[in-house]
């Protein structure tokens, strides 16, 4: 496959050592493009400043700060709603990026997992009276088990065959949701009860803004930790070459299955939150186009860049709302922008801009 | 029996369309290793183009070739201005570019031609032919005939013309092809033009049966992709076989099992096949190079 950055075995063995003590330089890890801990950047953390500016602390703090400040600039509920959708899409993309950007496995079916989470919450609370959090958990576990069961045969496939299989899985889920009308409401969708946590009934755009914002920060923090764990290094190694990774003792299948399950569970939880936040789910959420949107967000923001996924999700969720001003020309503009960004910034927005920034700073 | 024959005939008709779309995927994949997600849009453009050219007063036999030419031009433009500038990008990036192109084309048609369903008249009238108790639409014969002509034409093109042989050489080994003096960029253009033309043809042929609309390209594109994958990516024979198999299975499933789940059946079959034959039915078994 010519689509993967070539890595020398030497680099892999560095990546596989486990405790290299490597803390990427601040902007390098913002933009880490799956090159493994680059040799240039391996330096132990010495100062509080370096700790603060590392992606895992500084980046997360910055994201938390943005989440905290943003409401000041949101004039009404409509904008809060866009922000909620942005955060929830970003959660899916952060998980998906672990799969696509780090492990190098594509999925064109993640909207299926997103929708399964949403419908699990919707159906279990509305039709069976389960408590919201239990339903959400059940959805996440169910999706996790489904992902685990299909992961082994699916991830055996390579490249476009993998794309086809995940796409097929997503479409099957979407068709089932469309057809099982007594359970799901069919193409019209179904309304979802408010989420109760103990005595609190969680409703309203502002409440949900905070919930989705906080979950997003948690998801980003979790993903960044995963990336720098032995699992993250194993993923980057197998991205480079599965055979080489295997010869250095990495259980390739196990890690691929693991990251697939993790990304599916991320999507499921985001879907559950989406269902309760919007109080309504439709099969559109499971559709092929939604899956494509998720992948596009990841690639637009930057593969193997966790913050890139957040940026990509923000742009592609907010842009259609902005473009709604030009109404009929919305899709035309969206397509053109997508093509232009991919031509001029093939690595995605965040890695490209970070590289530019680094060059200017020195 | 008549029932079975009916399902078989409609399955082969639909399958021939999938095969034509799948061939487009296969040709572009061979030349560039890109899955062109705008392939379905070529299909839609072919149908819509013919509808509007005929509405402008052109007779069918002028409108059809003209529409095909327009779509071929769109394919060439797509290659020249969207795929070519990103030559060195990763395959995923190229895929996203073709997705952007498909959104763009759909958007352009939505704005200029509207969101309504349109229908073309059958090429040779709409009276069905009865065979053993099953009705065969005359348009089906056009579709199957077109597939046969296209396959024969492609075979001739790839085996007996310099350009065709150059395309084949490029698909086998791009660097080697370049070394013997083949202009690979031209080959890419040719393959996009060819795929666009095939897609347009599929869209025009199917419009009298299934109607056409600005967004029909999505599902037809997916089915064509599925056909190409089922047969084994890159194999032209595989794409045709995959398309026919897919169409027949779908028609049987719709007839005997559940019409609501006919689309799902196709994808279940594909998952099943891929689980046991990871390179499709006729695909080359690949080994990873280290």
C-alpha cells in the first residue's frame, strides 16, 4: 500500500521499546502525524513549562478553556445546539482517528455505531423504561460486543476491501433501523425521553452544552493517553508495517481488534448523548453519508492528530450552518472547500498549520 | 417457474447496470489505486443530462451521445483539476477528494436542475416482451446488449490498441510503465474519461426503468463499488460477474425473502464473501511486502 508513510525498522524498534520516556515537543504532538515519537523530539521532561505545554496537559487544558469560554460567544440556543453537535461529532472523530490515523485501518461504517448507541438509549428508555445511564451503558456494551465479534474477520481485510466491509456493516445497521418500524419508528425517527441522573432531569441546550463539552474533554484526554501508552505505540508500529510489527512481538490482531472496539464505543456513547440532547433520533444518523462525514472530519482535521479531529468536527459541523446563508449553494460550496483543503493541505489542517508554525518559530 | 424466471430476468437487468458502474470503479482503481466515490454521480449526470437535453428538444439519438460526452468531460475535469493536483497525497486523501467532488456535483445538479424525479421514455417503446410467463422490459435488452458491447469493446481496447495496452501496463506496474515511455498522466485522464463514459451510459440506460434524480448516484455508486469488490477489485471480468451475481441475488432476495431488506441482503452477502475470500471472488491474492 503506497498510502502509508514508510518507516524504517529502526524507528519501529524505538517505538516498541515501551518506556522511551519520550514526551513529544508541544507542537509536535499537536501535529504528530503518526511518525511515531520522532527521534528529534525524544527528550525527557525537565520543566514545569514543558509539562504544561505537552499535548496531554497543555492541550487538554487549552481545550477545556475553550469549552469554558465559548458560551460567552454563543448568542442563542441555536448556536448552543451547533456547539453540542460539534462536541458529540468530535467525540466520534477522536475515537475514529485512533482507528484511521494511528492504526491505519479505515472505517466507513462508524455512523452505524453512533446510531446504535443513540437508538439503544432511545429504545431502552422510551419503550422499556430503563434508566438513561443504564441504557447508555447497555448500548456501549452492546456496541462493544458487536464490534468485537465483527472485528476479527473484518480487520483481516486490507485497504478498499476493509472500506467495503465496514461500509456494508454500516448500511446493514441503517437498513435495519429504517425497517424495524415498531421498535425504531422507521424513517420518521423516534423521540427520546429526557435523561435523568438521580434526581436531576437533564434538559436544555445550555445543560447539554456543558455535558457534551466535558465528555469531549474527557474523551480527548483518554485518547491522548491511549496514544502514548504501549497500545498507541503498537498501533503506530502496525500502521507502518503489520509484518514488521509482528516480528517485534506485537500481537497485531489483538491491537487492531482493541482499537476497533474502543472507537466503536466512543461512537456509541456520543450517539447516546446525542439522542438525549436532541431528544430525537432518525435513521439519517446511521446513514452512509454520516459515516463519510465522520471520516472526512478526521482527514480534514488531520490524521493521527487528536486535536485535528476536534477541529475537523467543528468545521464540518459548523460550516453547513454558516453556509445555510447561501442556502441552495450549500453542498456546492461544501464540496469545493473539501476538495481545495485536501489538495492544498493533504495532511489535514492541524498538522499542516502546526508545521508552518514550527517553521516560523524555528 | 415463471416467478423464478421473472426474478432472474430483472436480476440480470439490474446486475448489468451494477456491472457497468462497477467497471468504472475497476478501471479507475487499476490506473490510480483510487476508489472514485464520484462514480455514482457520473451515473446520475448521464441520466439527468439526457433528460434535460431531450427536454431542450433534442431527439434521443442525439441527446444520448451528447450526454455521454458531457459526462466524459466532467470526468476529465475531475481528474485534471481535483485528482491530478493531489497526485502525491495518500489514497485516503484522494478518496476524500472524490467524495468532495461527488458532493459538489450533486450540489451543482441540485441547484441547476432541481430535486425532482425525471423519467426517460424507453428506447424502443414500453411494451414488455413475454418469455415463459415472465415479462421482460424492452429496456432490459438495451441494458444487457450495452453491457455485452461494452465488455467486447473494452476487451478489444485493452488487447488491441496501443492506448489500451498502455493502460494495462500502468495498472500492473506504474513505474515500469513510466520507464518504457508511457505518459502515466495521460493514462489517468483516459481512465477517468472511460469510467465517466461507462457511468453515464449506465445512468442513461437505467433512467427509463428506475427514474432519475439528483441523488440516485449514491446508492448506485455503492452497489457498483460492491460489485467491483465482490468480483475482486481491478478485475474487469470480476466487476461484470460481481454485478450480475449481486443483481440476481438481490432480485431473488426481494422476491422470495423480503423486499424491505433487499439492499441489506446484498451487503450481507458481500460481508460473507469477504470473510471467507478476503480478495473477492476473482481478485488476486496479495501478500504484504515488507
